[in-house]
């Protein structure tokens, strides 16, 4: 599943890079994807919206079995 997630993140990454940010895959366990938002995305107050409405939506549409996407080591991690 990790390879599928990396491939799906590759489709989202250009949008993040355009705004000065990026995303790194940390782990995939039992349908929960852990990512680290970096660059401008790591400190952006809108990062949770980007994570839910952009990244999580894209991964869930592309890969059956994805339950949630969570940010780790982010100042805005809830």
C-alpha cells in the first residue's frame, strides 16, 4: 500500500510545491497515512484544511482502504 500512497502523493505534490510547501510520507498503518508537511505548508494556518480537503480526499479517492490522513511533527497537528 505504501507504493500506492507515494504514487497518489505524487499527484498532489505539484500543488503544494506551487505554494512553497511539500509533503513527506512517514508511515502507513491499518489505513491511516501519516505525513509530514514541510516548507510553507508546515507552518501555514490553513494546513489542516489542505490536509483534509486536498490530500486526504485525493488519497481516499485513489486508494480503497485509506481511513484517515494525519500530520505528524506539525505545529498545527490536532
